[in-house]
C-alpha cells in the first residue's frame, strides 16, 4: 500500500501535518523528568518546517518570531532557542524520527 503524498506551500499546513504525524509516532516528552516547556511533537514540527523552508535553525526561529499565526498553530507559548532545537534535532535523528541532513 502506497502512502499518500501531500504537497503544500503553506508553512502552517506543513506544521499542522507534522504535529499530527508526531502525535502518532513520537512520545510527548523525551524523558519523564525533562522540563515541560516544549513537547517533542512541537520540536519535530519546527524541525520539519525548517527542512521544508530549506533554512537553518536561526532561520526557522526568525520565521516563528515573525509569524504569530505559525506559532499559534504549533501551540507555542514561547519560541525555542537555538540550543533547544539543535539538541532536539540530534535526539530525533539519533532515535530515527528525523533523517540526518
């Protein structure tokens, strides 16, 4: 059975779809005692958006800062900093949830 491929140019649609995929396959938090500021679902969606926009971590952070609609679609109260996204990417790649770039 072939997977259905969806295409869109909307960053919000990409982020929402990535959240749905993450909810089905990734634990909410990486460890029981981790700070609960951002979920792995949110971080996965941001990193997916980064790859879709073909930018670096700083670029996706700027996009989130500039677009309150995008931040709201991801359910973000704050914007994660560079190190949060960098370490989340390393963890998600290491666990096979993201492909290495």
